[in-house]
């Protein structure tokens, strides 16, 4: 596999990334959930296909081998592999709808230069996929907490200096926005 993004290779990369998530998790419940899901996913992989996919990932330099003090070989993601996993996650992102609305609007404002216009269009695409309302060409609104998602997109595309995130308690066309999002 050339790019390391076939279904099995994608699954392997995500499973390897779950090890990083486990090491960063401070919650015992979350750690246990990660371990259970990872174990379940590894169980269903055909061994021969697994070995072929790992070879392809190794050739693509998305994973590497490390030998620990006990002589055990571990597979770990390279920086290129981590970047690939992040690219999988950025397109699967969703904003969770809470049980009740906190009556605040999240506003994303951006002014991205013409020379990186393609990133402006990618940002618009992500905001629309996350169900933001296009208030103006470079102003998007959402009723639910989405700071983490916006931070992730901002960092992934290196747009920090061009994007502002605002939390507002009211907007002048709020009735239209509430109707759009199905809020009371």
C-alpha cells in the first residue's frame, strides 16, 4: 500500500494511536474503555493481512520498531504516522449536542490571507460539516460548545493567527438562528 490509508492500515494506525491516548488519559474509567475497545478491535484482524499491512506501514515510514530493555519489539507511530492519524480524525469530528442549551453562541471569525486561500476554503468546509451557520462569509455561528474542535482544526492547519473564537450571550438575529438550529 502506497499511502498507508487502506481500511486495515487505517485501523492499525488508529489502534496504535489509542496507546498514546491511553498514556495521556488521567481517568481510570477512560483508560479502561480505551483498553477494552482496543482489545476488541485487534481481535477481529486477520493475522496474515495484519502482517502485510504492517509491512506497508513500515515501508511508508508511518510506523517504526523500538526495542525496549527486555528485548521486546514495539511498533510505534512516527511523526508522519501521527499526522496521518490526525488527518483521519479531523474528518470524523462531530460537535456533541448537550441535553440542554446554555444560551450562548460560539462564533468563529477568520481573516485568512489570499495567498493561503485554499486553507480558507478548507476551514469553511470543516465549519459547514460541523453544522455551523454561515453568518457572513468569514463569520460562522454554532450554539454548542465546540472550542476543542475549533482548536484542533486551527492547530492542524496552522491558522492560529487568523482565527478568533468568541462566546456571545446574544445576537441580533437570534430568532432566525434558534429556528435554524431547532432551539427554543
